[in-house]
C-alpha cells in the first residue's frame, strides 16, 4: 500500500479549490464513514432507544457499538478457531490429548 503524503489543511483546501490535482492521494480513506439506512420493527427501535437512554448515548452510537462489537468478536472467533484447527492437524498430536 502506498503511503499518503502529509500536507496541511490549508494545502489540502487549496489543491481541492484549484481542482488541478487528485486530492485522494492525500486522504486517509481508512477513517472515512459510509452512511447506511436500516429498517427495524417499531418495537426494536423502542428497545434501542430505551437502552441508549439507559447508557446515556444515542441510538446511532448504540447500533454502531453493537455492530462493531459483533464484527470484532466474529473476527476473534475465526482467528481462535483457525489456531485450534491447526493444533488438531499437528503431526503426532492425538485428538483430546
């Protein structure tokens, strides 16, 4: 992956305004967010709102936390499963020992 060239905010604005150079070479796309729309049953929205209120946050922050937590846990599970599966394939190692 190519390392991004660091420039000041003022330089970025000038390059954008001039329109003569591709600004994507200066942007860190890994930090960008993408907006999505989700449809939930009304009862689920009420439950989300209740929980968000209980923890002192917003519905959006709660959903983001739940989804990112799920993805992180899934990735950790897959990693641990691969490690476990690899130990079962180790020559000379009996299953259950």
